[in-house]
C-alpha cells in the first residue's frame, strides 16, 4: 500500500465515531462532495464506514460517490 494511502487510512481510523458520523451526514446531505476523491481512497473510506457505522451507511456513501462528479 502506498505511503499516502496508509496515512489516509490512519487518519480516518483516528476519527471519533461522532466525527465520522458528522462527515457521513455532510456527504449524504450533499454538503460535502466526494467527486474528486480518487477511487483508492474512497474504497478505504467506505470500508472504514462499513466497519464502524454499518454496511447500509457505507452503501449510501458509495452511492453518493457513484453519483458525484469532479468539477472541471
């Protein structure tokens, strides 16, 4: 795993449950966009969400990612 991916994974694992839930709420409400996040990072994020908040929430986050676009 690349160094930057390891750092990213470590940082999201350090988020408290409250902070992770808050971030997920922003994503699901559209206040936070995932459109420009590289796939490798999203996969790690969604896996972490699944482990900590459940598969249903992770599926919702994945759906938001799949429906988002990175502005030019």
